[in-house]
């Protein structure tokens, strides 16, 4: 009996298992609906803050567009989050409504603030105190002459509506120190006393007071002189019922016959001028 040897057979390679796929099925495209919901929520929250109306408007438009596009996908069967996209679109519309309301509130608040500021500025316009013996003084000490646009004279006072009083005295000859700044050789120097009295009920910050001068008929700038005695200017606070006097010195041409001094108490005040004879 003969034996036959069967040759070895090579093993068959195993094919990897591939899951069966259903023809025509694709992953759900829910990205538009998710984005619409997120942006709609952020836009609606921003709309609750009137100042952020611009952000609510931008996000509301984007959320509404994405939400409507997401609903279109859901109707075509490409997305499965129809409810989410609908809610995102609704939030986008709400964000737009809140943006309009916030814009109206913001613009009205800004307009009211501007009107209040203009009113505050107009309420602090100056009126000159009548000189003793003038026609306006016949009505008593409480009489006030409205600002006519003309410069006051030495010793006159400008009284503001908050009872702040500014008085400028005569211009007297002044000899600057050897190392004084602002004095030109050949010119003459004049010293002027400026008095600020606070007769109101609120304290006054004198650091904002600005004093300038012009000299001569042509009104050339009269440079302020600084030395050890003059030029320090106003500083600190003037309490109610108190007054402060500061000496200023100005450099004027030798042939100047007058010195025009202008005092501005601050940003919310009108400047007042004094025409001083030299």
C-alpha cells in the first residue's frame, strides 16, 4: 500500500470585515442649527444691555440666517435638528428686536446727556456787577447788569450765576527780578491783582483759572512774567465764603496805553475781560 503525500496548501488571506452600508445615507449636517442656537443665545443676552445693541444686531442677523438655512436642510432630510434651528432663528429675531430697542434707549440717553451739558454751560454765563453810581445800581445791590460784550474797568467785578465773583484791580508799574522770565528789555512791566471770591454754596477749584492779557491798541500778546513774587497763578480750592488774591505781572510795549486782561474761571464759565488804563 503506497502512501501519497499531499502538498501543503498556502493559507488564504482573510478579508477585513467591512460593515454593510445603506446606499444613499449620509451623516446628519446639524452644524447650521447649532451655530444659530449659540449665536441667538449670545445675541439675546447682549440685547438685554442697551449699550451692546450693535452686538445683538450683528449676532441676531447671523443667527436668523443660519437658522433659516438649517431649517431648509432639515426639510430636505440633511439635518435632524429642526427644532434647534427653529429656536435659533427665533432667538435671532428676538436679538434684532432688542437691538432696535437698545439703540433707541442709547441714543436718547446720549441726547439727554448732551442737552444737560449744554444747559449746565448756559447756566454759568457771566453777568457784570453794576458799579456804584451807575444806572443799574439804582435798583439796589441785588441788581445785575447782563453781559453786553464790553470789557469791564479796573475794580469792577464779574458775578457768575453760581455766585462766583472775579475782580481785577488796577495795573501798576512793576520791576521784575534780575532773573525774571517773560520780560523783554525796553518793555514795561505791570502788576495786576486778581481776586476770586466764592459766595456760593459749593467749593470752587481754582486750578482751572486762566489769566491772559493783551496790550496796546493792536492787542498784541502781553507775555506773563514769572519771578519770585509773581507768576504762581491760582491753585487749590476756594471754600464757600472765602476769597483768594493772586498777583500777576505782564510785559507790555513801552508805548502801550491800555492792558486788556481776560480771566476764565474754568471750562463751564464764560471768560470776562477788563480794560485797564496804563
